[in-house]
C-alpha cells in the first residue's frame, strides 16, 4: 500500500506539473500573437459594461488565464487608463473566458496528446518562422494539457480505495459549504482555477465525486482565483483595490446565489448531460460555463451598484490622474477640422503637463529615494507614450481633411512637438533608472554634487514649464525666456562636468558616482534641448 500511495503521489504531482506547464506554455504562445494589443483591446473596447464583458472574454481566451486578465485590468486601473465601472465588465468577461480551458479539456483528446506534442516540437525546432514557432508553442502546450491530465487521472485512480477520501466526498455531498471551502483553498494554493477545474473534471470522470459534491468545489474555484488580483492590488491605487474587491464580491455573490439554488442547478446539469450525451469532463465544463455566464447575466445590470458598494467599502479619493484622452473626438475631424486641430492641441498640452509632473517626480525621487516617486515617474512616462500614440493617430487622420495654410503650419508644429514631449519622458525615465542604480549599488554622491544636480533639475523644470505655457498661449516672449534658460542649462552642463573632474581628481567623488552624476547632467541637458525645440516652434509660428 505504501508503494502504491507513493506511486499515486508521484504520478499526480508529475501530471499536475505537466498540466500547469501546458496551460502556461499554450497561453504564452497565444499571447505572442497578440502582444501589446491585449492592453489596447482592454483600454479601447470597454466603453460600457457589455463591451467590457466581451473584451474580458476575448483577452482571457487568448491568454488562457482569467487571473492574468484581471491583473492586467488592475494595472490599467492603477495607472489611470481604465475607470472602475469599465473594469467591472472586464472582470465578469474574464470569468466567462476562463471556462474555455474546461471545454478544451472536455474534448478529451488524451489519446492524441503525444502526437500533438510531437507536432508542436516539430514546429518549434525545425522552422525559423516566428508564426510557425508560436503555433508550435501553442500545440506543444495543448498536448501537454492532455498528457498532464492522463497522468493525473492515473495518479488519482487509487483514491477510490482510500476510506479517508471516500468519507470526504460524502461530507462534501451533504455539506456544500465544505466543497466551496476546499475549492477556494486549493485554487489559492495553485493560483489557477483552470487547473483545479481540470482536477475536478478528472475526479468526476472516475466517479470519485458525485456531481452535487463537485459543483460547490467549482464555485469555490471561482472564489479562489480572485487571490491573484488581490495580491496585484497591494500597494496600488484605491481604484485598483476596488477592482480587486469587485472580483471577490462578484464571485462571492454568484456562489451564494448558486448554493441557494444548488438542487435545481444540479438537476439542470444532469438534464443537459443526458440530453446531449455529455461525457463527465464536458459535463463539468458545461456546469462551469453555465455558472459564469448566468452569474454575469444576473449581476451585469447592477454594475453601478457594485461600484457604489466597493467605493463605500474602500473610501477615499484616488490621487492618480485619469490618463484617458479627453479632447480627441473623431466627430470634429469630419465636421470642423479647425476645432479638431484645437482639440489636438489641448490633448498635447495635457501630455506636456504629464511631462512636467514626471520631471518633478524624478527630482523628488532623487532627493528622497522613496519608491512611490519612482512608481509615479513610470506611470507618467507610460501615460506620455499612451497619449503619443493617440494624438499622433488623431493628427494623421486630421491631415486628410482640408486645412488652411495657418492650420497646416500649426498641424506640423503639433506633430513635431509630440516627438519632443515624448523624448522628455524618455529622458526623465533614464534619470529615474540611474537613481535606482545608485540605490541598488549603494553609490554615495557628495553633498556638493547633490546640490548642483538639484539646481540643474530646477532650471530644467522651469524651462519645460515655460515651453508648455508658451505653446498654450502662443506667447513668444515666454518662448524667448525658454531659449535663455536653455543657454543657461548648456553653460551649467559644461561647468558641472569640469567640477566633476576636479572632485574625481581630489578623491571627493568615486568613479561610480561620477558616472551617475554625468549621465543625469547629460539627460537634463537633452531635456532642455527638447524644451527649446518647443519654444522655437512657437517663435517660428507665423501670425495669420
């Protein structure tokens, strides 16, 4: 008996490992086809809860993980790219999308698993085309899922002879809450509802659990999968914490509802099993899908109420800015290109203000070494990149419309200015990375060097502020001030390099500190160059 138990444990754990790898590998292969478009889909197609549900479903089907979709959503909410109400629809859709894995398992292709693995290996190792390699990764992961299931199934076979397991399944049949707790606990440990559902499908297929015991475990799996989003929200914005809480509440409410109607739900699944001649794995898949679809349909009309509840449970104002475009309405391009041009300028000014704030946060990170400032820098740079893409697309679309000579000149100026602001974001991100390097390697900088960098930070921030203000008001005098400040920045850069060499020669500064110092000075000087480019564009703009 001892040997058979060891054999059972080894087969089950080995199968579980292959199954986990298969799901992960297949999901990664599918993600490579989608790339950054996943975030774009979640950001672009979530304007209302129904679209959010569809977007959540689609992305989860692509990446084969509701947890990953929810984590991405929490990240987008935390960065300000998505609002709470939008995120609720995505969370609901993710719960539906994750059921596709159970349906894949329900196809029962175990006897072809080795052939599928071989086909995947062939594409992975004998073809150089990226598309074929991605397809090979998907196939290899797909085969791994079924091979893992077969190994787990073989490992779980002897369970029927264990009295302890038999007693546990009896208790689960009479006490559904125990099943919910077990399902929740296992999923929290494994952090994948797809895996625990797969295990449940195998248990049911071998008649190790009855359907009325399996269904509560299935409900618990959906609760347990929320742990990933909860962990991702730790230290994030208030809105991100609210999104994670919505995920928990959504699945808790669904579980409570279905526990109340469990006899009816169980009878319905038995009916579907008989009517469509479903084998056991597909029966559990159908139950999983029915639970999540029905739960979404029940709670979708109450998105506003869910948002209200979590806002009461997690009170407070979120200090993070909403980075969504505010002014880029495509209607204006068709109806009034001149208004559309003005809207493009307004959005560009928002982008400029994010650049100013990012530079200020970089200075604070340098002064305090506190991580929240580093995180703010990263978010500002991400927001600038986001707006860069949206404004550029808008202005390209606008260029197809008839514009006057003055409008064409302003259009060109705005297109060029986008590049300068985007580069400012890149440079302050570089500085933040240098400061992080300084922290990680315990590089000490002299007080004199710190003060000099503080002075240069201040001058550079003023130059960027004045350049954005001159753009806002078409103020040529202010633009001339920027040109003067940029000349001061250039002189300061040359002076600080010389002073750095003197400190280095006298032993007041280490080589590592010198590298950080010179690179920060260089990045600040380049930011000054981009500020003066914006000011020059204002000075060169003709008055019509």
